[in-house]
C-alpha cells in the first residue's frame, strides 16, 4: 500500500516536470522560429515570448474548466 502511494507521487511529479519541460521546449522553438522569420519586434526578447505562452496556457486552462 505504501508502494502505491509512492507510485502516485512519482507519477504526479513526472506529469508536472514533463509539462514544464514541454512548455520551455515549445517556448524556445516558437522564439527561434519568430526570430528566424524576423517576426519579433526589435525590443522583444525570450521573456516576452514566455509571457505570451503563459497567457495561452492560462486561457486554455480557464476554457477547459469552463467547458467541463
């Protein structure tokens, strides 16, 4: 029974770490695509793209909770 609790904790941590890794991978890819295509404003950097992707994530989470 203790082993099942450990598996649940490991699974929960794994899901969160995977989400964070995927988030930064997506943000990095989007940043370099926009940078390569010269679609970023001159004064924008990586942190601005992080803000935009956080906004997209929050909007998606709110919509998921509303539609549930």
